[in-house]
DNA sequence: ATGGTTGCGTAGCAA
C-alpha cells in the first residue's frame, strides 16, 4: 500500500498539479494539507474520476486537510481532540479498509501542525501563535498515546512544521529562533517519536540537507534552500510492514507548484 | 538592497 503526504497550498489553485500527480504516482492513500477551502467547494468530481474516495475537514481561506483513498475508508476523528475552542481545521483521521481482506487495514491521519511564527512577541516572550503550536503538539502527543494503546497499524502523515535537527535546515543559524527549530519544538517532536513512532523516510535515508519544502521567495528552489518538515510517522505495527519511503521532488519543479513536495512510503499487505 | 513570492480575496494576513 502506497501512502503519501503533500501540503498542496490550496487544492483549487493546485488542481492540475494534484490530478497529474495522482495519475502518475497513483498513491493508494493521499494525505493533503492546506487545502484552503471549505468542504462544499472541494474539487471532488475531478479527483473521484481518478478513482479516489474523498474525506475533507475544510476551512475557508486557511488550513484545511483531506484524505484521498482508492480503498473504502471510515472517518474516525475530525479535528484534533483536547481543545473544544480550537477552530482550525488541521487534523482528520480515518481507517482504510481494502476490500482485499489479505491487506490489513491501516489507520491514517492527515496533519497540518501550526507554523507558530513569529515565535516571540514584541517583549521577547513566546507569541500567542507559538504557544498555540506547542499546545497543539502536546495534544498530538496525548492523542498518539491513545492510538498506540490499540496496537493497530497507523500512519500519521503531514506538514509537521518541525525541523528536528540542524541537518534538516539549509541555514540553521538563520533559523535558530524560528518556531520550526526552537528547542521547545524539537523536544516535543522527539517526545512524539519516543512514544514508539518511526519516521518512515529516515529508515532509508540518513543524509542531511534533504528537503520537502522550498520557499517561493529568494530563488529557494533553484538554490536548494529548503527544509525537511513533511513526515510519515508510523506505529510499530505499521513500521513492521514498511517496505520503502522517499521524497518525490518532481512536483516542486513544475509550473504553478506548491512550495512543498510529496513524501511517500509503501507498506506490505500484512505480516 | 531589511527585500523577495504565492494564495486568499480584494486589504492585509499567513506562510
């Protein structure tokens, strides 16, 4: 089973790129972030034509996440638990159950973790945005602890807005105080991994300076000034089935590209 | 050079 995550930066502005990528890459499951549209205005017909079922947790103008699946899926969670006042659409979870019963079902979540910048306010204290990010990460840790108790195969994929190490940033010194790199951010990401999750890409590639995001500004793509912030984190039961993982840089090089490129993994049908 | 680019929505925010 091929599972991919991609921050598309507006599904409507990106529709030709998304359709072309689905057609050529043919993921079984695509976890999308920053669809930047409400559920009713998601371009469903074009994507369904390619054989995908669609689940969305949309929002006007900002955020918004979606799951596309070639297999039957059932939504298990809309929005990240733990704060009823949080109205950002950043989390959607479903169980993917292939009709071929020789393939063990997989729970997936699409995650758009808050950016958190600027990390400080005028007084030098943590900004409201950064505080929101850190609380969101604490909630994700709590929810993951709950999921791990089920002993199921699951994949938490998305734009984590975290550079776990200096090797994941093109200019670590310039980003030292960035909300993606601050120690408080990195500590929480390690806490998440230390619950027992596996970063799929890092099983197969330990090189530094491999990226999934390049800013639109200052010729970042041409200069390979990027960040690695998109991940597929696997439960032990999913990691046991991990066959391969990678980053597909092609979509970032095209006309009207998203600033992120897809990250993918393949899982064996079962053990 | 304190800039630059993209998307949403049509001003200014978010990234």
